[in-house]
C-alpha cells in the first residue's frame, strides 16, 4: 500500500491526451494507493478493478446514513436546491444498489434485450450510410460531428420516442446532467457548477409527462413505450423512475458511443497495419471492436463507496471511504493482457471492462456493439484512404475524468 498522493499529472491536459503512461506508473508504484487530493483509494490493476466492480462490499449509491450526512452538508452550504438532481441520479440504475437496482434492472431488461439491439442492425446501417453519403463527395469530415455523434443520438432518440424537433432540447438537457454527474465526485463543493443541470431538470419535468401520457394512450414499438407499459410481477416504473431511466439511456446511449467510435477510428488510423487487416477480413470486426474498447475505451473510471470494510491486494479499505476504479488502467494491465499496449484486432482472450462487470454491466452493451461494428466496418469499406487531416498533437480531448474522448477528429479521404 502507498499513502502518497497520486502524482499531480493524473488529470492534467497531458493525461487526457494519453492517460496510459500515467496508469502504468501508478500500477508500478502501488496497485492500491490513497489519493489525498480527491480523498479516495485509487485502483489500477485488472484484478482489483474487476473485484471492485462486482464485490457487494462496494456500493454505487449512498447508505441511508451517508445520504443523511450528504443532505445535511448540502443544507449547511445553502445548496439544498441540488436535492432534485441527486434524487434523479439515485433513481438511475447506474447509481443505485440492490434491492432497488435489482428491481429497476429487471424491468428495463424486459424491454431492452440483445435481440432488440440486433434487430436494429439494418436501421443502424441505413443511418451510417446516410451520414457518409453526406460527406463522401466532399472528401473530408469531422468524424465526431459528422458520424460518431449523430449516429448514436439519432438511434437512441428514436428508441426513446423523441420527436425529431425535440431531440436537440433533450440532448441539451442530458448533456447538462452528464456534466453534473461526471464531475460531482460526491463532493457538494463541486456541485456549485450545477445550475445548468438544475434548469435542464426543470425543463425535463415539464416536458416528460406529456410524452409518457401519449405513449400510455398510444403505445409504439419503441423502447420507451415498452418501458412505460412493462410490468414485472405486478410492478412497474414510476414516472420519476421512467424519467431517470430515459435520461440514463440517452446519456449512455450517445456520449460513450460517440467517444468509442472516435477513439476506435483514431486507433486504427495510428495503426495502419491493423486498419488494413480489418478491412481485408471484415469477419474480424467482432474481435476488433472488443480490442478497440480495451485499447482506448470511452469509460476510464468508476466511482464507488466502501459499504463495509473491504480488503484488496493486502490493503483494507474502510467503511465510508471512496474508491476510484481506473477501468482504463485495468484494460492495459500486463498481468491480464499480454502486450497490453499492442493493438491486435484479432486478440482472442479479451475480457475488457469498458462495459463494466457484474450487476452494473452496461444495459446497452449489445446496441453499442452493433453501432460500433457497423460504423467502423462501413468506414473501412467506403473510405479506405481515410487519413488524419491534422497532426496528432493538434487533436483535442475532452477533460471530464470519467471519459476518454475526442472533441473533434478531422480526416480527409
């Protein structure tokens, strides 16, 4: 164990451009170490991170005592108006624990199955073709703005029954709540930046009941419609739970996939031999996508709380302490992945953690895989000469610690 603070470059601009040297350095120093600056344990090995994602001693939500303390601290700081945001997050499967998580997940699983996701493949292909048709004659595009962003937002918005004219509003509301949840880190002090999220939540609550009422009266074949009517042993989602689930699906259904597509295509551009290999053998797309997710995935960490004392790698983490499970570090751990810094689209044993593990395994993983497989295969086949239009060092990366992703990816072809 090490109690030294994590090196200050953990969340520096250089880190966001390439976090993996930092991960290797942290892992070699101590796989479990305390970071006083964020007041949390930092885990960097595959074994420790995988254990943290599945062990019931660690929690996504707060215990009743922790919640009461948190609300007291919000009141002390005059931030009680943030409680509606926290309640929205607490109704999301991603941020709650059994038995509540078990109930919400069972209801959502009924409506969102791998079969549903696979059935979307022809439509995903049509959307990708439409987006590439718009830029192919131009000979250049920004992968993020022209493909990686509009593809998943269009797919998930359709699944959520959002009228085309309302999608920009819902996206803006979702983005504000993403920014709040990703930067919060359990600290009321950080929540001072929450005003856009509060305004977005107010607008969502004004908009959402009408949409739900319409779907109750006239069900459609969309995912949200199924969630509105789904029941499990007489149970159903409340309107608050429906809103939280819809926002969560929109958040995870576009933000992470946008980064996955951008990161994946950039990795292939930087490894032309893998680009050529995948283009020559499209059947490799299944292992290729898993490798791209391992190599440079969109989700870099998960924040957890210690619900009961927990021992990992000879270190005891005490009840009430916080944990940062560095998924990006785990996915490059040489103890789990031979030659972890090598991109190999044919890698066979690849139990990466980008979709999580255990009861919180990503609900939309099947749909994400379909979108990634279709988008990357189609780009490889239609734009075989694609190349970076700027020097690699000129690329800009977002700076939310939870995610790894480009703000833009200019290419020419």
